[in-house]
C-alpha cells in the first residue's frame, strides 16, 4: 500500500508539473501574440502618421493656395488655407471628386458662419456662386459642405479615424489678373482625420442643408430660459423667457461664447424642412399626409393642445416634441411662445390707412405678398404669390397649408409696430407661433407685424451655434 501511495503521489506530481508547463507555454504564446498585435498596431499607426505627414508636406507646399491643416467633420472637409502669393486671391469654390461644394467660415469648436455662397433669389436649382477673399499671407479656416453624402460618398469616414480625400481642387482668381476660374489641383490625396460635431447638453444637432446654404448647427432643444442673466436650455422649471427685444435676445445668445448666436432665420427654415421630412412628426406617420404636430397652440386636437397654464413650462405633451432626421429632437418649436430669429425686412407706408394698413399695398419689395394685401392679415402659404426677400422660406410642397400644420404668415403693409405705435420700417421675424395663434402656429409660422424693439408676453427666443 505504501508503494501504491508513492505511485499516486508521483503521478499527481507529474500531472501538476505538466499543467504548470502548459500554463507557462500558454502564457508565452499569449505574450508573443500581444507583442505581435501591438507591433502591428504600432506599425499601422506609424504608417498612418507617416502618410499624414507626407500629405501635409505636399499640400503645404502648393501655391498660391496652400493647406496648413485639414480634417473631416461629419459631411464637411475643413481646411486651413493660406494665400502664399503677392496678390489677393478670391476663392470661388472647393471641389471634391469634381463637385463644387458650398463653403463656410469655420470656427474652433466645430461651428460654421453664414455661407460665402449665394444663389439668385434663393432659387435652389440656380447656379451657386461663392467668394472668399484672402489677402497676401492671410489665412482662413474654411468648411466645404457635402464631401460625405449619398450612397457612394466622395469621402469615406465610416468607422475610421482617418481617410484619404482624392481629387481636391480649388477654383480661384487673382486681383492682379483678368483670368478667372483658375484651377489648382493637388496631385496627391489629402490624408486627414475623421470626426463629428458635438453639441452642448440639452442642445440638439440640426443637419445642414446645402440647398439653403446652411451647414450643420446646434440648437437649444428647449425654448431659452434666462437664469442668473444667462440663457440656458432646460427641459422643465420656470417658464421660457419672454417680453424681450430681438437685440436683447441676440446679445444673450452671443454672450454664451464664440459661435453662439440668436437662431438665424435660414437656420429656422432648415430645421422646419428637416422636421417635415420625418414621418414620426405627422399624425398619419406618413410625410405629407395629415398634419404635423403643433404643440401648445391653444387648441385641443390630436396634433396640438391647450395648456392649463401659458406658457407651458413642461415637456409632458408629446405633440410639443418634434424629431429630426438624425434621431434628436426639439421641443415647443411650433407653438407655446413665439420666438425671435435674426430675420427682418424693410417695408414702409407709402399710401393711406390706419394702423398696419397701407392703401398702396406692399411696395418695399421685401415682404412676402399675395399681390392684393392692403391691411394686416394671416395668410396661407399657398396664397403667397411672391416671397420677395424671404424666398428661402417657401414650403417643400407648395400645396401645403395650415391644415398640414405648417402655420401661416402674418403680413402687414406699411409700418411695423413698436412701443410708440406703427412707426418702424423694419419688420422683424417672429417664428413658430404662440399659445393663442391656433392655425397660425407651426414650424413655418411667421409673424411680421412687430419691429425689432417690440416686447410681448408670448415672445421668447432660442440660441444656436
């Protein structure tokens, strides 16, 4: 029995030794694998870094426009450009894959200024013209919109930290020459990083729309509340801030930091178009069929409600929430309190009549008109015969009206109203609609009666960046 015990002990020793040796070998294999993977990763990173360095060296050597830095942000190719010549350069467009893209000022923090481009009378199908002037030695950060779009994007950043952008061209002219449309083309791909624009908490990212020459922007998810002298976006609490002039609203937004501003009227219209393109915002769940949700407009229907207390400071009624095509949303964008945008147009009084009336009608050439309007009135969009300076605000479907929940336009010929009466010639834009505007409220709702200095208990604002 002693011998059997010794044999069993020896067998256990052998098995234990074998297991130990196996673990040692396994550990060595894993260590080698980690080293190999790490080396491969390091090699890939090193190669990518080398490519970017080589690309940067090439593109920074071009003349008269050189690229100091580059990156892709969402659908934008962002470039830091410098004029290396002795004459002023007018940059007419940036082309990627042969397509001329709209260009915008770019600011650190991924925000964009108004486009350097325009189209005659905001005709979406008209030829786009752009112009960015760069003096000798001057630099500028520029975003070319639409580099990533469609099912076969020119720039592929999907799941990548960096990418190669081929066939990048600059169309330009020189102040010292009568020759225009000079093309500068890089012979090598532009190797650049990939990233996305992010927004503050309780702000929503609104996809841009190149037809309107508006880039991606961040928008307060909720109507602005002013707390401690600062404009904030919060879901619930005190009611949205009202009784404020357009200038004060603009100043509060600008004080938030670089790139923050009172929402531009074009941005509002781009958000409205995006909202209207989302089936979840229609009561039929089909775009264009039935009505858009309108929120607190003073009427209890399936697409709107009459809040117990106005303005509604809550986010409990689903008809006040509108979704964007990227899955984010905005609240009270089509009702509750009307909201200032930066918009405004000229119209004076050339005829006779009291208050907002003018026997001569609309003569300034900037306010929308139905051709016969002589006094202030709510009009359906389908009845507008000339949008004049607000041509970008026409509907995506010309047959839609307030039945589809888009809202109406209040237009008055003659002077705009302020604290002194009907004496102002600038008609400032109030969008969305207030809790008592009923059919007038909607994402395209527009009220032009007031001057920029008007204050009103149902008039607020929201900021953008």
